C-alpha cells in the first residue's frame, strides 16, 4: 500500500465551502428552575449520570439539492462518497483519501475510474482539492463528523425560536 503523506493541519487554511455555508438552527431557552443539591462558596455540585455512543459517526444532511446530486453520481462516485463519509474525523472538514486502500476495499480496478469519481465529486461540489495531493475539503452541507454549530459559529442562520419549560 501507498504511504500516506504527512499533513500539517496548520497549512490548511479555510475550507472554501464555508464562505457561503449557512447552518439553519433553532435557538432554545429553558424556563426551568433548578434546585441545587449542595451549595458551597459560589459553586455547586450536580450529580448526573449520562451515556454516549462511542462509535464514530458522520452526519449526512438532507436537502433537495443534496438528493439531486447523490442521485446523479456514478456507482464508483457513490462508493467514494461513502468511503469519505467513513473516513471523516470528528471536527475536521477535510479528509485524506488513500487511493490504493479505496480501490482495494471497494473493488475499483481502474485508476481512471478512481480519478473520474474524484472529478465527479468535485464537479458536484461535494469535495474540493487542497494543496496536498491526497487531501480534500469536504462540503459540510453534505456531511460532517461532529457539531457544525460549534465548528462554524459565524455561519448560523436562526430559522426558529424554541422556549421550553
């Protein structure tokens, strides 16, 4: 297998997809009053147990535009789309694509088919190349691993308000 290039994250500037990114959010307000179980000098202790999923996940976002793009992708491009979704690292909006690993794992026999799939994902603005040969910006309107609201606080567009009691 090919050795992956070493990526210096500090040289990856700004994901170009984020310039026009708008993340629709709801703003919530809780009107609940909390009784503190123990108060000690301006601090408090709240006993709470919670569980969370340890398996990584990448969210795929729904929209008519996304659905239209996905429906037009070739079979190899769909495989590459899924491969990228599975390789997303939490909080990152870029991915490193190992050509040899993808081709062997997904049964792609031709390098040209791989290159065509890359071009197709770029043509439909799912990914865009960086100055690294194997690294691509991923359009967070299609997929993201993590919390887009935290990653892109300047790209929020409030579309509804929620007040809970």
